[in-house]
C-alpha cells in the first residue's frame, strides 16, 4: 500500500489517498487466468485514520464503492468504507 499520509479536507475530515496492488488467479469462461492490477483508493474519516496504521505489504480486504475521481476527472477510484486484515490463508484475521 503506497500512501502520502492522512490529510484533512477543508471541512476537517481526514482523507487518505493510496494505491494498492492486487494479484490473483481468477476463473473466466472455464479457464484460469492471472490478474495483476494497481488501483487507486480513497478513504475518509475513521476508516482513513485506521488504514493509515497499516504496514506496507499487509494483506487487506476492502469494501466500498467505485466512483470517478472528480466532476471533471472520469478516472475511477474505489472509495473504501471498510476493511479487514487477511491471514496468509485468506481468512479474516481476528480483530
């Protein structure tokens, strides 16, 4: 997870913009294929503050929604509304 740290909006809301790398094997049309992608994510409020504590290389599972980056920017980014730590076996880690 690459980040520039938590910033604050003009309204005083914590915001964290960051990039993640996803690598997996997926099934499509009866075939297995590798998937490798980097994505831009953003989190606000308490989620941003908690995510800022994550260490590089930690495995995390995110929940949220996709939106464009801005009114004039059609690029997509995932707005993170929740996350959990994942163990090496893909099981959510105990809180």
